[in-house]
C-alpha cells in the first residue's frame, strides 16, 4: 500500500534541508518528495510502509519528526484532542495544587497516572481530595498561568475552516476546558467537574469521571452522530489515558508523549509543534490559518 512519510522539523532547533530529505528518501526505499513548508515540512511518497528504524537512523538525532500515514484521503473530518500537555503546555491540576503548596506531591501522582502506572480515576480522586478547602480564587489564579501549545490555534482553526468537527476532551476540569475551548475555537469540550460549596473546593469530583474509556467513547459517539467514519478521524494526546482514543482514530498522534504512549502510537511528534498534525494531513503552509506557531496568549479584555 502506498505510504506518505511526512517530515517536520522543529524550526526552533533545526531546518529541514534538501540533503536531509534526500537522505531519508534513500533510507526509506526511494520515492518522490514535495515541500509543504520550506525548511519545515515535506512529504515523501513511498510504495510501501517505511522501515522507521532506518528513517530515524537517517535523521541522525536531528529535531525532525517522521510521521508515516497511508496515502490517499489524508485530511480528517473529526479532531479529538487532549488538553493538558497537549493543547496547553502544562498540567492545570498541578498548577492549581501550587496554590495549596502541594504542587510537587500532586505532580508526582500526575506523572505516575500519565505513565500508566496507576489508575487514572483513582489518581484523580486522590489528587482532588488533597485540595479540599482551597479557595475558588485559586482557579482564576491558575488560569492566568495557562499557555497554549505552539500550533494549537492553527490546528483547530485550519481544520474547522475545512469542515472538520473539533473536540477538546480532557481528564481535567470544566473550569479550564470551557475557557480553552472558547479561546482556541473547539466546537465541543468535555471534561470533569470540580465540586465546591461556592467558596472553596469540596475535595471531590463529580461522577462518573471522564477517563480513558470516556475519551474513547467520545470519539466513537461523535463520529457516529456526525456520520464520520473512523478513517476520517485524528486524535492527539500525550498520556496513558489517551491511548485508547489514539488507537481507535485513523491518525492517532502521540504529542511529546509519555514513554508508554510514544512506544505504542503509530504516529509521534517528539520535536515539533502542533502544526505537525496539519502537515501529517497534507496541509501546506499557505493553507494553515492562524498565527506563526509561536506561543499564543489569550486576551485579557
């Protein structure tokens, strides 16, 4: 089956040169190439799936991602994206915990959960319980720290402009996902609800918890509701609770992911920005809508 190998350079660290493209072509067994963004991204059309070990050896450790996808209809009609450490740069629960003086303790649990070492729902309940009594003002203070991942706004704006459904699906909390969805332009957002008494957190989260299975079900249900085959879906995430939806989507992208996720994902972005998810779908630079790929900060208006 014909394949496309998309190369995407992290422009902050390196450039994708003609020599690198030619070297990868040879390592992948030959093929024709097409530039998607000068110095940043290119497609290599191949007659068969490439040997990814040979491709990575040809890249020689350069900050360049290599994403293999089947040739043919590449532009997807449904995007499902994780929020924390994917659409935004950090973990919002860890940042919230900082205002209770518990960031290191809670971040350690977060790491174990995202690495698949402990059950996500159990870990979420444990971390939220530690925040009991934290004043609600801490939520707003945490929001002031939130930063979008480079390329997030471009990814969503470009896919929406081309008719795709875009959904933000997070194991985080509605206080943040609602704002991020509005800021970036997601059509749908789903996450967990932090419970409180109107002044402070109660230390509990509404049930049922949106976990790994719920993320998968969101992908499946949205696809079914909108009449979109799974072959027209793309999912992006970084943690163990994203694995099920990454496996189910036609294009499942592990974005700067935890080792357990990177090891299992068919497509990985280890170096570049979220623009790579557009290039993997065959978008050229001139078709990308939105900023330059730099950090985007919300307006304070």
